[in-house]
C-alpha cells in the first residue's frame, strides 16, 4: 500500500512564476563559492596531514635517541649473560666429573 | 529527441567542463521542466526552487564525471532531481506528496457519459494514493513527463524491463477501476 499524499491541482505552474526563481548568475556564484571552499578544505587537509607526519617523525626520532643507549646496554647484558651461562655450564661439568 | 540533438547537448556539457558559462544554455532549456517535475513531488514553491537550484548545482559540479549513455542530458538532470527530492523527504521524515494537475489526470481516464465529475476525481485520488511510490514515480515520468522507458530506467536507476513492468502493473491496478484511455506504452 502506498503512503503518499495525493493532491490535485487545478492549474499548472505558470512560466512567469517559475521564471522568478530562475537565476543562472546566482547559481554560478554559488558554484564558484563552493569550489573555493572545497579547494581551501583540500589545502587545509594536506597541511594537517603534513603537520601530523612531521610531528610523528619528531616523536619517533626523539624516542630513538632516548632509547638508543639502553639498547646497547641490553646487548652487552645479553652477551654477558651468555658468557656467564657458558662459564656456569663448564663449572658444572667439571664438578660432575 | 534525435541522436544528433543528444550529441549536441553532450558537446555543450563537454564545453561546460572548461567554461561554466556554457552550462547556462542547458540550464535555461531545462529549468522549467525540472522545476515542474520537482514541484509535482513537493507542492511547495520555495522548496522546489531550492531543490531545483541544488539539482543544477550538482550537475555543474559533476559535469566532469558525466558519461554518455545514449540518453538525453535532461535524463541526467531528472535523475539528480529525483535523488534530491528523495534526500529531502528522508531529511524531513514525512510522507511523499504528489501534486498532480487535474488536466493530466483527466487525460488518463476515458470520460463517462456525464463527463468528469467530482466523485470520479475522488475515486481516482483514492486509487492513486494506494499505489506504491515506485509506481507513482514511473506513472509521473511516463505520462506527465512523456519519457520513454529507456530514460525512465536511467532516471530511476532500474532496468528498462523493470520500468515497463512497473508501468504495466500500475496501469493494470487502475484499469480494474477505471476505463483508461492509454496503454502502458503510452499509445491510446
């Protein structure tokens, strides 16, 4: 079943009344304004994206700088651990014998 | 509309991609028809003017994306207008209004001996009200806007056989109550 409201009109809309709303100049102005807004939004979006990438790059570089010495230390520690383990293993073998 | 005329309109649209003032020719040519088409679905002059303006603005914005599909440029305008009307009704969340010219309704129905009376008009209105929106849309395009099925299919984004089927079913429903003058293909 339909849910529409049907109205009956006695007369057609006159050409004169329609002509009151016809304005191509206004349409062009609106189009130009919309085009400019779209362009500004595009530029702004690219600017935001670039700023975000720069900030991300700065954060990552700082993070790398901050944790770089710790990583060296960790490596040394790991090497030391291996040496200690080997020494311990050798000692255990000697003791068992 | 001949193939030559359709091609001519496409060339105007092509020109308007570089020079927006060229679009004015199409605007002037089709403004009244699109206005009437929208007005028939809103019954409000100011809303119609807004939607009509939005229709042509969208057409101008998307002129670059438009592709030749063998239908007149006007069919594309009708399609945008139809989408704008649907968008409007989704926004206001109200039932769709169809404001039909009495003369057009009379053209559909064979007059009785007593001529056209108030009772027959009311009966017609009641039956049109019961038709689903999709059927009213095809009836409007087929008999009030004189569009062929290829154009109707393009405007409503359905297949050509789908458009024929909807028209046939809509007229079939009305034919049970009225003595219709026209066949589904528009012939009397």
